C-alpha cells in the first residue's frame, strides 16, 4: 500500500469561515421539520393534563368530534396498538413515555388526548372542547417533600457515592472550614424550535421530518414501539432549531406518529410553547451542601459535595451535580454523595452541561467562600489548589492548559486591580461594582460514528454522514474537516448530512459531536486518498510511479510526492487515466478505551465577570464577561467563539434569571411561557469576550478536538454569583439571585 502523509492545520480546518447554512437561515430558505406539508396532511394538537397526579375521569370526545374540521380524537380507548409498552426500556438509552396507554396522570402537562383536524385552528379548538375532568390526588413537587432515598446511580451510570482519602480526618485537620448549602432551580428547555414531527406511513414504512439529536437512537426506539424494522424508518432532520439535550430521545412527537397510523394520512404535530414545560425533560432542581476544609496556607484538606435532587415517580434520571468536584481542585480527601426524591413531575433529563452546570455553580461559590475565610484572593486560592492530576482518580490529564486560561483571562479582565474585600468598588453613579471568577470544565467525550468520503473524477469530493446541526455550525466544521482530509478546498467538497439513510453519526450531545463525527470523516477522507494513491504509485504513466515507499501527500486537489514537490498529479488525472468515476473511503470513530483508562480528558477554562448593583434597589447588571478556554484543536474559531458566547450567556441566565415555579397545590408550572420564564435579552449582556487558549492534546482523539458547546456555562454562573458577593458583601446561595436577597 502506498504511504500517504496527512496534512494537518491546513487552509481549511482552523479557519474562521462563515457558516455554510447562514444564508439559508437568514433568508428563510432553511427547511425545518414543521415546514414540511405533504399532500393530504392533517394537524394534531395535544390536550395536556391540568393536574399532576390522578386519573382522567372523563373527556367530552363527542363535543370535540362535532367541531367543524375535526377528523378524529385519539385517546387511550382508540390509540393504535404498540408492540411494547411505552414504559419499556429495553432499548438502550431510553426513557419511559406517555403515549395514552391508560387514564393515569403522572405530571402536569402530560398528554391525555390528541385531536386531529384539517387545520391547526380546528385541532386547537377541538382540544379545548374535550374539557377533561379528573380525579386528582395529592401531589409533591418540591425539594422539601418527604421520602428521600439514597441513590446508587446518577446521570448515565455514574456511581451515586464516591470516596477518595479520609474525609473526616481531612476536615478535622483543617484550620479553616466552611459548610454551605446552595440551591439551583428547575429549568426547562426552551429551544427556539419546539418539538414536532411530520409523520407519514406507507404500510410499515415510516417517513418522518423531525428534529432529533440521534437518528439511530430514534429509529431503534420507534422500531421497538411499532414492531417494525429500524431500516424502514427514514428520518429527515437537516436543520434543528436548538436541542440542548431535549431532542436526544423520542418524546411526545411519537403521538404524531400514532395519529398518522390511526388516521392513515400524514400528520403534523408541533408542541406549543407551554407544552415545552413537562413532557420533553428538564433540568432538575438541586440542594447542594459543600463541606470544605483548608490548611493555614490555603491548601484544601477535604471536599465533601452532597446533592439532594429529584426524579419522577415513574423513571430515573438524577442530575449528577457533584461530579465536578471529582476533577477541579486537588485535595487529599474527596467524597461525593447523593439523595433523591420521587416527585409528581415529568422525568428530568439532559440539559446543556447536565450536572456540571448546577454543580459548578455550587462548587465555585463554596471555593470563593473558603478563599475569603482564608483571606486569599480567589484566583490565588484556585492556583494554590491547582490539580496536576485528576484528584478523584489520580490519572494524568491528557492535556490541561487551565493555568494559561487563568493567566490570559485575568490579564485581559484586569483582575490584578481587584480589591480583596467586598463593597470596595463603586462607579461614578454610585453603583456597587464586583468582580468574580469561576473555573470552567467539561469532560472531553467520544461516542461512535461512521462516514463515507468520495473523490470524484472531476476532482471534487463528497462526504456523507448522518450528523446533526443544532445551530452550532456542524455543517461548516465538518465540511472543513472533510476538505482537509481530502486535500481539497472547502468549496470543492459537497457535504451531505441530516438524514438517517446516511452513515450513522451517533448522537449530537455531550459536546462530543465534532470530535466523534469529525474523526470518522477524517478517517474516511484518508482512506479515499490512500486508494487514490494506490492507483498513482502503481501506474508507470504517473509521475508518482514507485513512490509507495517514499509516500505522497494530498494537497490542493493533487497528490504530491513527499520528498519532491515538483512531482505531482491531480486527482482528476489519476482517475481519468484509471477509467474510474470515483474512489471511496469509509471511516469510523469511537472512544479509545485504552487512552480513557490512562488519562483524564477534560476541557478547561476561566470566566471573569463584572457586575454592578444598585445599592438601593438591589438591581444587578452584568457589565463584562471575559472567558478564556482551552479545548484542544480548534476547527473553526468563529464557530467556537459563538459556542462560548452562548454558554456564557446561559451562565448569566442561570445565575440571575432562569427559574420555573411549580404550584405546590396542583403541580403545574406557573410560568410556562417566555414572558414569565425569564431569560437574558441583549440589554442584559453588554460585553462578552472569549479567548481561545492554545492547547494540543495527542491522546483525546485523532483530531485532538475537545467539545466546546457546554463548557461556557460551567464557569460563568459561578463567576457572576461571586461578583455579586464582591459587590455587595451578601453571599446568596439560592438561584437565580433575587434582588430582595440583597436588600434584606
């Protein structure tokens, strides 16, 4: 086989090119799931439960069916049969579902019926006419409910209790100790595009337009539910208007599939904004107690991170909030423990930086409290406890440039001018000014993916993989990787994605999509180039003949002899002489189990925040955010900065704005809209800056890439909260921070 040398850091990957899909989106030409209208399509609308626990006693089906335009009402009585029960979890990575299997209500917002009509208006009006009557039962929806249990597993199979060293001895030996309890609220997914589906059946063949973060997972789940073959389910999802974990698993969209099965016509079902608060998972609330000890010089002696959180009564997902304490700060003793409650709520799930977002807010606040107790600057304290190896495991990091993140972020922010004591800074208008710091981290994960690459006779390339673009710019980054792997300019590569009939790209989640799919694309492109090289070096008519031992490299649509740049041949010439229309390469990628066993793999960062607080009103404004992040090789700096900005803004939302309020009597979400469920607007975010800190990682994956989609939250919320303390002298431990807490 010919030796092929592969170029890295070429003219494609690493460049801040603009989004390939940008024009389509700003002109409205991008087609999302709900933009599809097959011939004969009907509209489906969910009727959602107004109680959180009990039974549906009656539905006025006759009134709904009599409404003009209504075609059918689907209830537990006439829903098409399923091959397995919706609560069956035999398919990996699945949750229990509410698909009208009975009259039981398990949480507010649960679907209790579906109205199918000729128009959306008729379906909506028909759903209102159902006028459900319930036999309600008492509900529990708060962290103070009785009946907590100790859990063995949190997140996805993480042990619910982990220990390292002697915690009691570490706390006893401490010169300074703190114990602080932080509470984070229930948060709901609010992607711009709500969940939806356009479903069409042709016998047992199912065609779907729906946003999904995992084609194969969705196919497997639906195949099991309907007793059909996964390969008979075709899903199109070229554009997703935000996912953040909520579109990873099949949910209420399956009711649209059932409705199409029942009626024998295509059906579109799209959730309303209010229906996003219940059946599509959410971030669970937490009550986190941290006990920390430090020696006289500020060195940590012990860290105990205890989490009280919740799940539904019928399924298990527990926010793994304490996991962040395993990896950030060096201590001779670390313990993380959990307890959980079963409440009358929908099952929580994956929400951007699940565990790390809520856990880092509590940990960073507690670290700041201990730094103050030790009379140390927060940055000095963090550097004093810098972890050279992962504390809980003792593994070396595959790479770690956190010191550089601290240094570059602090220099840009002007941290050296920060007074140690709180309430020391005011602006010209008399506002209290505070500066805060938060450390950011997120694991560098890898899943499994496949890709196909083709070099065509005209010298252009095609790369195919069933990847997902949720707005993060995957189309663009993957095209850049594809172009680099093929030795072509990005404009010469056609990138095909967003459909389940393409090679399986796994899931878009855990900040692992670029690393996983990009590695598969790289492998496919390299194989295609290698096959092209075999043709050239074995052909006496080629200037590359006999170069199999010396090697060639793909560059600018040509194969070039490694030791002699004057000897080269274009892709088109090689294929034309061989009489071939194309050569093809296949590639796959998966986590390197050996590397994962030997190294701790994480991205890192530091976020610095400035806030101004009105001393009379308690009103808080974030005036500056500077984040410095190290995440391995950067494929597209423009897209990466965009991801960091989004994460940092979400951190501001976490600290100051975002909270769902549940009615203790009914279990209903009282602010299930974007008027009362607050999130930042442009006026709340005046200045955000992201610094890309250089980092090379030879172990994390073939590309040296770490994910960037979630890390920005993990430092930012803590930085804002710590800045509020520095401004006011008030340590608020319940989030989001309310102005009344600063005035009390």
